[in-house]
């Protein structure tokens, strides 16, 4: 099931405040969804995800198909019991990962033939196969199989003709995905994905054809795929708000904190991105006052937490009181700098908790602003604070 | 400060139940101390250590001297604030790590000259330097600098003459350590370390000379250094119970669950070992019913937790109810097997929590048995259960 209730709209932008009811629970939007590729958000316990207010997480269909595979997932009745996460899950279609295999895959109208990167087995992915796997995963939101149109490939920037051919196949795959999803009596919700590359008229065509198929929700795909930032902003400004107002809108794979706030203003309800988790492991930390490079030697002696305004476990410990409020229970930049230098696991464990908390808390602030009809003010304050420097 | 209260003694063995009061808290003995080399028990948050009942953890003086170094540690007023662990800490002397540098170090009566494995700097370790570093760390229990007599070196088994020369230098270093510790007005407790290799008469001499120096506690070093198991058992049976009854006894670097129970029976109060943490990262799990190799393919589909009787977070989740008691909140062997195959951090995070919980809980069971005057029965049951097979 999927029910979407539009709770409020912003007068200064396309931003909306909504509530999404799914088989495993209710999600307040706009929302950021942490990415849990292999059935785990890297380095984070499910209990920590709950504590930081995660409402819905992602799983990657392709990865979970490779390992542990369909037989194991089936025996657990899906991904929730397997990974011990009992709130909603969204799974991608596997299309992007198959596409990323490059020379190891061959795409046809029927689907994608490829060699398993784990054991070399010859495998076949199609809209039908993707729906079968996602049905086994029992994700609350499944995604249609699409072809993610690249911005450029081997130095060649995708033309409008190429983007159209790709988009039109994704539309045909959307129908096949929908048919198979229904045939399988999957009790969850299937989203269609708007493609069309960097071309507004193709985005418009894709969107209209998908709306005719009447999906319960829609995603915007094929952004944040290597294009210049201005192209991404252009498509973000064009597409989301043209999607049906009464259905949730998901911008795939985006992005920085600034991108998220811009995306909300463009009418997006849902986001996912590996940036907070991946950057955490590389020592890049997001804070209210800008980004922090933990590996910089200036942090060697710094007793402050990553973000003096933050109440996450890394910054405030079990007390939950931020440094700015007098809390001294958190871990210092000096300690986290040390853990990073020594390659200690606790380093990425704590920075990941912080970065995810930052993203989730940012979305909470966005929802509060929308609830109180002060989103325009919020955006201004957000931009000023982030530019201040940490 | 250090106060040791002997609460009970076992009639069937040399086992004792005690209570150790230190500057950062009270420790119930017999106790296992998790190893936190670089200021972190690898992969475990301090809050998890508290939840699993850790009372005292180790830090490695040599590692912390190299990174983050004395300046950082000094600015934090010691290791407790740096790593956010506010209960007792024991630090080793750094002697074992310097010795392990092999050809990169030169040992003389004065101390050890060596090249930093981190940046090649020429450094010098001596009893005085070790005491200075441990004073900066402000560990509740510091260890004297000793020379850990090897069982064998490059195929040559240490002779009684060699073991005597080494042991006698360790005694001289004990005196120098003690003098420097007092000169520094270190408010914590310094332990002497019994050496003497695999020779009972040397162990006896070492012990007697150390007892004359009147340390507040004593360790048995130079076991579990590559010797055959029967030699280790022989020294364990000889030395600990000959140490002063009114002072805590620490067996360094030991060992398996069976070694710990044997050690308690031999009169040992304190243990440390990297085995539960290191083995966890390699997929070897300790359980009530024997050891489990997580990488074995037979766990691929196994829905049971690692240990069906265990209440740790890995086995019982946030419920704290074991599988045997009907709890189904834990992580399955299938899931942990999958995480290990995929190289996901959550795998070692959970197996480490389990293994440490197992060791700490085993010591809790030992203490309960001693409190209830049924240690002999406990040992029998322990051996039977561990032999059952998981």
C-alpha cells in the first residue's frame, strides 16, 4: 500500500510537507533516506539509525541479488527481517548497477545480459526479473527498471536523439515493470522514473507518459550522473514540480545539503545519496557551519566535537546535549582525527553517525520550517550558516 | 590509589573473588579486560562496552606514544577524556611492543633504542620514559617496564641462563619504574611483573624479589608467547597462587575461555587478551557451546543468532532476550555470514560485541559461582557445555 497526504505547501517555492504511509510505517516528508546497499547502512547499527530518526532506508536490488541471493532473502521473507530493520525500505531496480558494469554488460530491448562481478556467472536482468527480486525483498517502495541515461560516455556527451531512444525504452520498461509487479500481486508500491537526460522537452514527454501509467509515486532519475552543476539545477527546476501534486516525488542520488534544500524548494519529497556515508568514511564531515576535513592537521589538538550545535552520539555522547548547550559528552575532533590516522573502525562509525544525523536533522528542520510556514526564512538562514565556515 | 578486598576464596582451587577500588571506579574480580590499543577497543563504542558490563579496559602505552603522542594526550589530561571512557583503565608498559620491533631495536641495561615504526624517528624507551608516558595517560593501573622473555627466538629456545639474565634485568627495571613512578607523584597504582620464562625456580626468584619491592599488585608476564600449551599451564599452575594473597594478580595476554577458567582456578584475578576482538574480526565466534566459524558455508541460511543462550546486542538486539528464551530480536548467523562475505563493517562490529560480551559474561558467571561457593560445579558445567558443539 501507499498513501500520500499533502499536509502543507510553501508559498515561496514548490516545497511541500507530506506524509507517506507504507506497509512498514509512516514517513514524514521531505525526507532523506540513508543508503544500505548490501542490507546494511555501512558502519551503522539499526538501533543507531532509529536513534537518529531514520524513517526509511534504501537497499540495492542488484547487490542483494548477487549476495546473499534470492534463496537466502526468500527464507527470511524479505529484507526487513534479514537486516533487522522494521521500518520502511525502498529498493532501487538494479538498473543503474547493471549499467555501471560497462563492457561487462549488453543492453537490449528485452533486458541486460551481464557477467556476475562476484563469480562470473552469466546473468540476465529485465523489468520482470527486477520486479521478481524486489518482490522477494518485500521493499515498501520498489522502483521500475529503467535505463539511466548517462550525461557522457567515454568523452561523448549524450545527444537529444540518444537521450530520446533511451527514455523511450525506459517508458516501455516502466509498463513491463508495472505489469509484472501486478502479476506478482506485490502488496507494496511501485514508482515510475522520469528520464530524458538534460533535455527539458524529453523530461516533459517522459513525465506525461509515466503519469498516464498512473504510478503511486514518481522518481526523477538520471541527475547527479556527472553533469555540470548548472545542468542538474536546470533539470531539478524543471521536472519535480510538474509531477502530480498528490503523489510523492523522489529525486534519485542527490546530493549535498545545499542540493537537498534546493530540491525541496523544487518540489521534491524524497532524497537518497551515498554522500553522507561515503564522505564520512573519507573524513569529510557535514556541519551546520560548513564542511570539515577531518584529516586536516589543524584538528590534531581540537577538543571541540565535529559540530558544536549537534546532538548526535558522536558530538554529544549519550547525554544528547550539544557542546553549545554545555554538553561535554561527545568525541573530540582530535580523537576522531587520531582514529582516522590509525585506521580505526570507530572513526568511520562515529563520523557516519554524525553525517547521517546531520542529513536527517536538516530534513527535520525543513519539515519544521514548512509546518510553521517559514521555509523562505529557513533557506536564508541555512545558506548563511553553511557559508560561515566551521 | 588501589584497594583490594578479598571477598571469598574457593575451597576446590586457588580461585578468589575480589573487589578492586581504583581512582576511576570499582572493579569486581575475577575480570576480563578488553584491549583498546590505540585508545579504542576496535570497532566498539564506549557505550556498548558499558552496556556489556566492561569494568576496566586496556590501553597500549607504546601505540599511544606513537599516535596521537604525548602532547595531545597531555592536553586532554589523560586517556579517559580522550577516548570518552570514564571507568578504570590499565596500560601496559610498552615493553612488549618495543621488543616486538625485532631488528629495529637495541636493548641495553639503560633501556631500548628503536626507530619509530610510524615515521622512523630515533626514540628511546626506558623504565623512566614508560612511567612518564603512563603518568600522562593517567591510567588507573600502570605496568613496570619489563623485558618479556621470549619462548623462542629465530628457532632458538630460550635457555635457563638467558631467562635468568632477562628476568634479573626486569627486576632492576621494576625498581627503576617504581622510583620514577613515585618521583612523578603518580596517584594511580603500579604493578610489578613476574618473569622467568618457562622455569619455575626463576619464576620463584622473580616473584620473591618483586614482593620485596611491595607493589600494590602483580602480573605474570611472558606466558602465551608462543610456548606449547602444557608449558603455559605449568607456569599458570606454579606462579599466580604464590603471589601475595592480599594483592590483585594479573595474567597478561591470556587467553581462550578455557584458559581464563583455568587461570581463575590458579588464583588469577585479572585477564586481558586480544583474542575475542581479533577473532571476531576474522569470523571466529566464542559461544557457550563451543567456537563457531562464521565463514563456514553452513551458516549461509541459518536463522539462529551466534549463541542461542546469549543476551548481547548481536544475539538479542535491543530486547536483551535470548533466542532460547523466545527473543527474536537478534541478528542471524546468515546475516552475519553475509556481512563478512561482503566485507561490511557491521559484521565485525556485531561479532566483536558478541565475543566481548561472551568473555565478560563468562567472568560474571565465574564471580557468581564463587559468590555461591559452587566454582567446582561451574567448571564442570562450563567444560561440558563448551564441548557440546555449537
